[in-house]
C-alpha cells in the first residue's frame, strides 16, 4: 500500500509548513487528486490516521478534492474534460491530445492554528 508512504511524505511537508509558520497544530489539510494519479482515495483516507499520529496534524481533517481529467487538442486548439480511460478530444475526436490535468496529487491548503490564536482562545 503505497498510500501510506504518500501520507508520510505529506506529513513531512505539513510539519515543515507548520514549523515555518510557528503553528501549534494543523486543523485541515486539503489535497487535490486526479483519477490518473495512481492513488486510491479510500486507501489514502485509511492511511492518513496512521501517518498523522503523533504529528501536529494528528487531529486535522483530510479533505480530498478530486480533479478532472482535462486535455488540450493541438488539432482544433480546444480543451475538454474527458474520461480517464478515453483521452480523446470531445470537440473533434482526435486522439492526439496533451494531458493538462488529472494525474496530479498536490497539497492545496494547510490550515494552521498558531500559538497566538491558541493563547487567545484560552482567555
């Protein structure tokens, strides 16, 4: 299950961001994922609690935003959203398309709880 390794790498990124911004904890992590990324959404969700245990993101919510598969057709110079198993231009039907999105796994947003915010909440 390489989703655990992916989550561990994600936690490394998130902890660096939290440390650089003097955060005491992470509240939300948003990841963008395309169907061609080679990652199973449910397995990623299942691996997340294991990878985040003992980190500043231990109680953070993991949000996965699914991104569509988009292609550009050099023939008709148009873009279209297509099925992941059919990368054909939906305008002219040409199969010689260029993938624009749908294969990414990207960290989109990390919401942090900074020390000042935590102290203010106690008063």
